[in-house]
C-alpha cells in the first residue's frame, strides 16, 4: 500500500466503513503491549523490536492511518463473518512503523475482543487461545 492509498484516496468505501480518528490513548502502554505480545506467543527476544514500532499520529501519519483503519474495521465487524474482505493491504512505503501498524491494531483491539469473548461465554483460556491463533496467522 502506498502513502496515497493509506490516505484513502483510492478507497472511499473503506474510509466510510472504517471512520477515522483513533484516540492515541487506546494503544496499550509498552508494559501492557509486551505482556500481550508474550501472551499470544511472540518470542520475548522480538518484543523490544515490536515496541520500537509504536506509531505516533504526528510522527507517523501514514502508519497511524493504517492502524486507525485496522482498529475500526476490526471492532466494527466483530462477531460477524467477514464479507468481501480479501485481506489487509500491504504497507509498502510507510517504513518499519507502517509495517507493524496491523500489529498495533491487533494489540489495541484486544480488550474489545476479550469483552466480546466474555459475552459469548468463552473461558479465559479459550479467549487467549483464540487470540494466540490469530496472532500466529499474522507472524
């Protein structure tokens, strides 16, 4: 995905469905992100690198837009089968931070997913197993 595509000029329907404007405070702290990464099976030695890719809306606007879109689409479609979703667009020119924007979208949506799992009656272990399985698909 190019910077132009990240800014939504090629896919207005994606922008409409996603909405824009993620609150930076929704991102987990580094300590919480590290705990979540380890919990879903990321190797401990890789955690510091991932933490170093935390996007900032001012410093990394292209990566932030990807994170924002990913978070909003994940939360908006939770509990429903994906319709017409063919996968996440590749991020080509937003640097290493952009390449990890979907990881941060995943980390940001974990509390919402966990609440959804509770509402479905999943046990704590089932919930974490589900999240770990999703994480393994992205690695």
